[in-house]
C-alpha cells in the first residue's frame, strides 16, 4: 500500500504568497511558509490523500482523540542553504525512523520513510526561497502526527493526519551561541523509565511547562531534569540532551527509557570520538557535577539538539545556589562541535559520516 502512495500538488496562487520576514528578525517558530505536506490514514485505506498544499487550518471534530487522549507525536529537523543555493538536510532518515519508534509506542501508524522523504524534498524545492541564507539561520521542519477520530473512550484512534510545516528561523535562544543559565529542578520531574520519556510526544513538553515558567521567573533559560525516583541523577534539559566535560572525559547520561535519543546527541558522540575525545555514557549525579564545578575538573557543559545545535551552559542553579561553569564562557569543545556541525550541515565541510542529504 505504501508503494502506491501518490502525492498531488495544490499550488498557492502567486498573488496569495506571504511576505517573507526580514532575515535579521526571524526569531524561532514565528513565521510559516506558503505550503505544507499532508496525508491521512485510516484502517481501510492506510496512508492516502497525500498532497503538498497551501498552508492552512484544519477542521477537527471537538471529540478528536488528540484533544482528549494525547495521541500526538512530532519531529524537528532543519534544511540549510549552502553555496550556489544548494539545499541540504541533516540525517532526515534518522528523524523519520525515530518518529516511527514514537508511533509504535503511542499506538499510531508508522510512516513510509522513503516516500515521506521524497515528499519533503519536493516541498523544500517548492519553498526553497523561504530558506534563509544569513549566518546561523535555517528552515525548521516540523513533521507531526495526530489522532483525529472523533470519540470519547480510551483507545487508539482509527484515523490520523500526518503533516509537515516549515518555518524560517534564527537562533533558538535569545543568547545565540553565548552560554545559557540553567535551573536544576529537584521537585518536579519530566519522565520515568518505562513511560514515554524516550518518545517525542506532545505530552512530555506540556509536562515541562510549569517548571519552565518557574525557571524563567528566576532568570534561567531552561530546566535540567533529574531522575524521577531519587531526584539524584541528571537526565536531560527541556529541549536538549546534556554533556559535561569532566577531566578528560565527555560524559552524557545513558539512554535507558526516560531520555529522548537525540540525533544531535548521537552526532556529537561520533564526532568527538573521531577526534580522539574519550566519550562516556553513564549515570551522573548532580552532586558529582556540582563538586566538579568547585574543584575545577568540570571544564565545560553544553546541550545538544536540532533547534540550537550546541548550546553552551555557563551556570547551573540548584537549591538556591548558583554554580558557574568555565567562568560563564563558551568552552573550546563546544565551539569546535558547533562550528563543525554547522559546516557539515551547510555543505561547507567534508561529511565523513554521510549525514547530509542533498535536495535536488
């Protein structure tokens, strides 16, 4: 059935096109392109009615499953414009395969990765003039799946929408590549092992909002979450995985069911290993990290994710005390990883791992 999936094009009239935002005022996730990709699923037809169409509203029944039982998953990736106008994607198959893992956990249908990637390329080719060319800017890609069947009762939906929308973006954090300040929560938790912490589902982010607002009131950009059982071991930041350079080891928490397996996280591990950096995936207690800040063995810390790529951490706030990391400055490894990944993603540097996919 997947092999028979046909994609139609409904092109927006030229005089209906949106005015493109200034590239120096993009923000993040505030502007959306003229077109989107949409397809539907039900038990009788599988995936069908696939189309590239004008960006627009959905009409959903008030009883749609997504509103009541949270069947919603998504991904995040980016398209980059390189020299000569060539457009690049970074590890898109991995994002779509991770989305299928999320779909299985949330009792949702898997997507046909090859066909969806082809459709994404066609959408990007149509919208290539929306891809910003200024330094650090890109076109953010948000694939999403939601349960749409109207009913009240706890079971998986029998109908779904899958869609992709595009947004020209600048830096995710207002600080840009400058170190961020992070609030460590010892009261609230994000996820538990055996739950859906390793799934990119909407409810995980809703669960983080309350503590994130508390952190912002204290002047902190993000929340660093600890494990749900002991409130002792570091897990991840709200929008990224976390790394610590302690002594000569680059340490990150292991993927054991409550942490999202980031594509950028995996890329950082591979890059660092290829440079001869000793990488370790292990449990790491917040007390160990704080002790390392005080004895000087914590050289630097940074978050990793599609939105910010590499986000240096300059301060942790835990139990009413602030702990400075690397004097609040960007670390050498953070800078090298950021530059290397940005150059690979933009086609400006050799891609030794074959991560980059060209859009025709």
